C-alpha cells in the first residue's frame, strides 16, 4: 500500500519537479531568444490558471479573458512609455496625431506604485463588474460564453480605434523603454524577467490551490455540478461566481503585463477573438480542473506552435485543431488527468507490456511471483 501511495504521489509531483528542473537548467542552456520565448509562455500560464479556476472548477467557460489580459499589458506599457521621458515630454506617437498635452488618464501611470496596483486591480474591477451584471441575472452556459465574447469584441474595437490616445492598432512598444535604468529588451533584463515570471507562476498556482481547497473550493465545484441545489441550501452563488471571476481577471492582468515586457509590445491584438479561444484550448489540452495542467498546456502548446511555425508556418492551425479534437474525443481530462489516472500504464498494456498490479504493486517485484507468471505464460503458449 505504501508503494501505491508513493507511486500516486510521484505522478502528481512529477510535473512540478520537471518545472523546477527546467527553471534552474534552461536559463543556462538556452540562448537568449529561446529563453525569452519560454518566459512569455510561462507568463501565459497565469492567465490559463485563471481560466481553470472559472471553467475547470466553477463551470464558467469565458471566451473573453483577452480583455483583462490586455488591460494589464496596457497599464504597464503606458508606464514604460512615460518612465524614460523628461518632465513635459510626450510619448513619440502623440506627435503624429497632433496631441499637445498628456491625456488625463495617462498621468497617474507616471507612478510605479499606481501602475503595479493597476495591473491587477483594474482587470479585477472590470471582471467583477461584468461578472456581477451577468451572474445576478443567472446567465450561464453557452449564453455566458457568447456574452463574454461579445464584450471582448466591444473592447477590441474600442481600443483599436483610439489612435490619438493609445496609438490604436500600432500598440505601445516596451522593448526600447528602460526599467530600473536598464533597457527592457536587453538580454540581462529578459533573464531577470524570466525569473520573476517563474516566481509569479508559482505564486498564482499556490493562490489557485488555496482557493480550490476548503469550503470555498467545495462551493465552486458545487456551482459547477449543481448550482440550483447549492442556491436552494442558502448559498448566494452570485457572490462566489463574481469573486472567482474577478480573481481570474486579476491573474489575466498580471499575465498580460509579464507577456508585454517580454514580447516588447502591447496592442489590441491581445483582445482578438482567436487568442482568447486559444487560452481555453491550453487548459483543455493540459487538463481542466488540475491547475498544473493549465500551466503545462500553455507552455507546451505555445512552444510547439513556435517550433512548428518556424518550419511549416501554414500547418499549425491544423495541428491545433487536431489537438482539440483529440482531447474532446480521447482525453477529456487532458494530459495531466490522463497521467494521474494511470494513462502510461494503460498505454504500455496496449503495446504488449504486462500491466502492473494496482492493489499490491510490490508483488510484481517478488521473484517467486515473477517465476510463477513466467510459467503460466509459457504454459499458455
């Protein structure tokens, strides 16, 4: 029994062990370009964790997380645009549109503290308000998904048309700005941002794990499985759903800020519909309701996308669609769920290797048992 428990513990801890080893070894082995890509994809793991909270545990499939992702990116991008300017100077793009004075909503972003708060507070507030308006009217299921995507289109078109205020479709560049006196796009700064991303991913995971345990986590799962019954017992499900949706929005904002400084630009394309749909695919492939699967799905799929697009740019959409079909038809629990439920053992059995005993795995190591099994197999032949 002890061996069985240790085997299950190993299956659950192996993904985290691989992440820790990768975080320690890859900065030494990878060239700056590849390390920068890995940092970007790890930052996407934070928004994926938020989606797992609201979809995997609460049953709310949001197709509009790009709103909150972009808000966090724009908050940091605006600060970086202003940080290197002398008093009275304006970002360069304002001159192209004849803007002579800094707009009022830009001015607070000269403060680093305000910016750090705005990165996660603003997306959380927007998500909380949007969520409350939706959940108080008991909108759920496919209607909730359609509504979040509609909100995404509204924000996308609004940001896309604000040329004079936020440079519209061109977005805000961040790689040429300076942070703590160092160029944001430099190799040393990008390495530091990679370490920061690793720490924040771990922090976001621990927060998500804490939220999904105890009575709050039980309430989220009850909302997913049978919300009317939970409401009948006296729980205000609107409060729970609004709160978890706001937390997911805050996580998306932090993810967007990290992605912005590592990709070098923030633009309305972060609010494009396909990008928000891709976020859902990351969680589905990694493993809905597993948390760690959301992070692994974001990293693995985006790294695969990068490698495939370098070699065969036109084939990635077909591969992505095939991955989603594979998950829907054969791996409904995603890669992590498949691993935790003994998927490797079942695969080995399909390939001809004898399955390990589930109840008493130590018996497989007993020489007498192995000899008896060999005799039985020889007699059957």
